[in-house]
C-alpha cells in the first residue's frame, strides 16, 4: 500500500452493500473515503470537508429510474461549492441522461455494476480536474499579486548611508530564516519595501507575498478579509472567498499598521498565529496555514503595551526580529540618490526632458525636514517634474512648507494656501497622537477613511 495516498472522496448511494464495497476498495487508493446513504446529509458533509470528488447516485429509492433526484442533488452540490467535481452513478446506460447530467455540471458518470479499475481511473481523472481547477485559481490569485508588485513603481530599496547598509545586512541574515519580523518606522520610510526584500531573499520567494493594510480594514470586515468567508455567511458574501492568510499559504504575509488593531482583533489574530489554522466566516472547518509573518507599524508598541493598548503576548509573537527603519532626516546622504532615482522615473513617465536637479534645489532639499519621509520626497519630485519647463529642476520648482524656527506647538502660516495649512494641521495632530489614525481623525473632525485619503493625497 502506498504511503503517498491523497485525495478525499465522498460516495452517496442508498445501497449500503455498494457503499461498503466501494469504500473497502477505494480506501486503498485515497487518503479519505466517506460514505453516506442519505443524500439529505450532503450539505452538512460538505460543510465539514473539502472533497476532491463526490460520487453521486442518480437514482434514489424515492425515484427509481428518472434520475430527477440525482439532478436535484447535483444542483445542490454545485450551489454549495461551484468548483465541486461530481461523478454520477447510474444503473441505466441512458446516454441522454448522462449528457443531460454533464450539461448540468457533472464531470463524468459511471455505470453500475462497475469494474473496479474503470471506477478508479474515472476517479483519478476527476481528481486531476479538481487539482487543475485549484491550480488555475491559485495562478489567478498569484497573477493578481504579481501585477500588484509590478504596478508598485519602486521595487528596490535605495540607500548607501551607513545606517541603510546595516539594514541590508540584517535583511540578508533574517531572510534565510522563517523568523517573524517586526518593522518599525515613521510613515513613508519604506517599510513595505523592506518586507518585500525579506521575502525576495527567502526560501519562499516563489510563493505569494500578500500585503494587508490593517489600518484600512473595518472591525466588521476584519475576519472576512484575513480569514475568508463562505457564500451567504453575511449580506454581501456573494461567493466563497479565501482570506489573506490562505492566499499567503507557503509564502509571506505582511501585516502593515498592526498597531491600529483594537484589543479584540488583536486577540483573534493571536489565536490564528498560535494555532496556525484559520476558519472562514460561516464555516466550522479549520484550514492549516504555513506563512512567514512580517508586521510593520509607526506606533510605539512598547508604550502601548504599558498602557494596555497592545497585547504583550502578541508583541512577543510578532517581534522575533525587529528592524527599525530610519527617517529620511536621519539619512540625508541618501537624498541625492533617491531624488535622482525618482527624477529619472517621472521624467520617463511624463515624457519630460528633465535630466538634472540643480545644486540650489539639492541644497534646499537637505534643509527640508521631510516629515513625510521618502514618500514626501517622491511626491515632491513628481510635482516638480510635471510643472517644470526646464531640463534642470530649480528651487522654485519645489513647494516646500516653511517650518524652520517654529516651536513644536506652533503652526507655520507664512503661506495661506489652504492645502498647505491642512497638511500642517494633519502633521501636527498625527505627531500629537503618535501616528494613531483613529485619535487623529477624531481630533480633526474627520472619518478614518477621509483622513487616509488626505494622507495619500499629500504623501504623508
């Protein structure tokens, strides 16, 4: 008997002798063979297991020869799981019935009494179909992920400063392990790029890298987004959907803004991380997941633990290795490298003949504090390239907010441009609340989503 048996088969037939004989034969070839006499039990069985193939009798005692009960249960099975592979059993060699069944969604049919080898060949063929459907589905998901990466304009980490060289060395060492990593740093410092670099240099590099912005997921959708849901489990659940944990299986899951999770959601996340299993909303089945976890935040998690706003056991679970990303003002020597990288990209994107940044503009960049870090620099270069009429960017092509000489508690109102004032207010309130989006939004009289839109708009 082979040690590499796999595949789960369900056989539904009202003939107990046939069921027992089929199970005895097939369990030598498949990892699991379940038998059921009553078709009414099919929904419950499918709720507890993902079957590779369902072998379904066309004719039950209620309806001996028309096959209508078989058609009914075929339809029910495909409603429950449209990707189900169903092989029909019939004692009547009625080709028309078989054709109708195939049109209705069946994969194949077998005539009883069957030859064991013929039955086995049919089931193997059906199982390969199920596997290929799963592969296609996974390929679609991976293709979406790949497109997201390709659309992510800058996939490299740029930096030659000593502090960045140390981070590169850390990435190289950490990537080779499966250790959980916590990346700390202000908004706009490139935490996701670091996470992607760890993934690209790991043994999981050919699997999915799935990124989740926890700050933008509402409490009500948290479980659905991360753990998935079954069709009909809530109003908008129009189809079965895998959660981010399942999509990241065998790959890397990146949880950004983890400091924004409420305590109840932290507890749910911790349970999954401890058990390495997820259960979709509306299902009682556990699905094992094998992921490499990377988390990131701009919030002071250790202070939050002391204030009982972040679970200590969750922090210990996610921070086996910590990487702190410096702000741009702590790596000023990297500004020319970054600025010229963005200049080249945006000049190509907007088909502009801008080729250089003047010394005066570069000096002005070094004096700017860059509260929005690399993201702010990126948007500043983009704007300058779009508006410039010259081949060399000058200081006047940049719209820096004057901030020098101001106390922390003051706003610089040397300009009365509404957008600039709004940016200053948002920065001030975010600093006051250590980057906590919920508290900042409340103070500003905005919803979280409105504040997120403004942060994206201003590159903060």
